[in-house]
């Protein structure tokens, strides 16, 4: 947990994670510039932290996507 917080702080301070000043369902959204040259826009902090731990990018399902599947 502490390791993730330190890495999160470093990513924000170096510009790899940028706050979009926007929210979706009350949660902050970020743009994440990955070291592999990929960019993830409209990402939640939780998604970025999961990537740090697993090294596998995956968006969490949004409410809209869940409705479309039904």
C-alpha cells in the first residue's frame, strides 16, 4: 500500500499522471501517460494503481457499459 502511494506521488509530480479537473459519478478522472508510450484518458486512480501492481492495463467497467450488455 505504501509503495503504491509513493509511486502514485512520483507519477503525479513527474507529469505521468495528470488530473483532468473532471469527475465521473463523483470520482476524479486522470490522464495517464505510460512508459510504453500509451496514453489512457479518463482513468480512475484505482485503475492506474491496478496497472502499477499488475502491469496490465484494463479499464474498470463504467455504468454505461454495464447497461449496454443487458
